[in-house]
């Protein structure tokens, strides 16, 4: 992210309005979206969530050592669209930044277990403002959301959300950082299929332009996995969705166990490639003796010599096939 970008809200939004082509097919969330609720102008409608996430491990475990289950849990995580094993909680997504070389770094989804609420959009934004965990930071995950930023208001009407943030949101980091933090907000709110675009206000003032995911594809890695999220259980076979812009639309997905041994590797093709970003949706079966943390790896074999490039690793929870 070396280009200089506008630093004020008005300048950023005006620049995007002039120069961004909306990539509807490629920018939308991957996978089935589910039903869309009846449009509402209420301050916090019940927002339908997107395709189901497998829940995160019940407790954060910084270790990579194979284990029969995550520490502190009473069993392997189970798939859920929004609720965790505890009926009083639910799972929401927040989008942070996973560092790496050019072509590998970019936005990354993480899951958060929060108290059950109909105000799921507010819960997701609050999870974003809370920032990455210590364990996530140790693995290169960061956020461009400035400390002290507060959510002042959030309304959803028809298919658009308007979010009002405190003035701290505009502080520090320069144009690149500001662009990234807007993208974090946009991706976090558009995880919900009833939210297609975002209007941003700072202390009650802002522009009416609708921002969507298509405006921020340059902040994605060459191969972007949206599901599974970082540190989530991936099931078996693993269901992997996202988007990619790679040579001839072809890349590979690998699964590595806790010791780093490759236990699955298969070719995947996106709907578009070589200069355009296409989506992908694939299943990857794997064989493993016991549940453990491992790695989901996506990479593009070099056209020159086949060596891996644009490598992106996601820490995930692996389970034997049931």
C-alpha cells in the first residue's frame, strides 16, 4: 500500500466515487447469503447473517502443538450460523489486517463470540473496535482502527447502513491507514446480506456516498479466503470460499497438520483471473487422527518454475472426518 490517498472523509469518498468501478460479483460475501429481512428504518433492526461460520475454538490457544481438543473446551466446535454452543451467545465477524509480503497481506476475517443480541451489526462493530487479541497480534494480525474510536450511531434502512464514529477515527496513520480502516468497517458491516453499502459519518457529519466491498479489492491479497475465518474450525471436508486474482484463475489450497505436514493439497479455479478478481467455492477433504490446530494455506504456483508465490496461511482447527 504505497500510494498516497486522501486523508479526510470527504476527499476519500469523492475519490472513490470518481475512480471506483463496483465489482458486484467479486466483492460480495462468498457462499449462500440466506434470507434478507424486511427493510426497516429502525435504529437497530434484526440483521440476517451471511453463510454459516463454523464457530471458533471455545478458548484461545496460542500453542501449535497437536491436541485432542482446544484447551478449556468440552468438545470440538460445531457449525453454527450465528449461535455458539452456549445458547446465550452468538458469533460475529470482524475484519482486521494480516501482514505479509506484497500479494499475501490484506484483510482477514476473525470470529468473535458475543452475548446473543438482535443488534448483531452493533456487536460486530464493537468487536472490531476492541481490536485483535494478543495471540492474533503475535501472528501478524493488526488493526488500523485508532484507540478510543467509539460507535456513536448505526442505522440500517433498506440495503444500506449509516455508521457514525467518533472523531478519533480520523486520527493518525496517513492516507493508507485511513483507507484500510474504512475497509475494515465496510467489510465488517457487509458480512450481513441485508447490508450492501455503507455511509460513513464522523461526529454526525459526512457524505452520502455509499461505500461497498468493490471499492477495496486492492486491500485483499491475491488469494483471499473469507471463509473459514482465522482460527476457526473448518470442518471435514473443509469448505473454503473467497476471491482471487491469479494467473489463469488457478491456484492451490493446502491443509497442514499441527506439525506442518501437508495432509491435503488440491487445485482450485476462480471464476476469473489474470487481471480480474473471481470468486471460488471449494471443498477440501483431509485425513487426520485427532483434532488439533493446523494451517489452511493458499498459494499460486509460479508459471516459471512452480515455486509457491502469493502464499497466505490461516490458523484453523482441524477435526477427523465424522
